[in-house]
C-alpha cells in the first residue's frame, strides 16, 4: 500500500513538472513573439530606435447596421464581380445559341472594270456589275443547335448557382464578423 502511494506521488510530481515546463515554454513563446512583433514594426516603420509599445488595445465599436454591411460586401467583393461578369457572358451565350437556328440572309455586290487586252493601254474597257442575295435556312443540323442552346442554358444555371452560393457565403462571413465585433 505504501509503494502505491509513492508511485502516485511520483506521477503527480512528473505531471506538475510537465505543467510547469509547458507554462514556461508558453511564456517564452509569448515573449519571443512580442520581441518579433516589435522588431517587425521597427523594420516597417524604419525607426532609429526600437519602439516600446505601451497602453491598451481597444476595439472601436462597429458603426452601421448589418444589412448595410452585407450590401457593401456583396458589391465590393472581387468574387461577386467575377461571377456577375461570368453570368453576363453566359446570358449572352444563351442569346447567341437561341439565334443559331434562325435563317441567315447575306447580300453582296461587286463592280469590275476589265479590258479585252492585257496592259494599261489596252483597247476597249468593259464595266460589269454583279449583285447577289443568299438565304440559308438550317433545316436539319442533327439537333446541334438545340443541344448547344441547352448547354448554354446549363452553363448559365451553373454560374447563377455559384453566384448564389458565393453570396450566401459572403453574408455568412459578414454576419460572423458582426457577431464577433458586437
């Protein structure tokens, strides 16, 4: 029974020693980080002497309301701007593919001035005109136009879904920051 108690005491002392060692290491790390922060600030400011930081850091209250901050984040964030641009491009692709099955009309005209003999001092010169009209109606394309239109609509839906997810994520980030600051 006495040996069991001494083993428990030894374990307890080792545990307390570890706690003290961990506490000392933590304090040393905090002190080292503080020195590193002062040196980095010194390098950034290029001050002639090391800076001693004193005082207390206080967080200023957040001015404004949550919906205003969410709206600002949704208009200023780069990923939202990128997705809006992609959505605009995908919408233009849908409109283009909708018109791919439409008939096309081509008109051309030309004027030619010819001689009956080679060279500039040829005899008789002839003037000719030509005009042409072309109408192309896509009757059968194997469903390519319809499939391209479906693909364009799918790309548009994909971009809109990504935009919705990004907006939700941004609102969540703003709300989390709002909660932390208030």
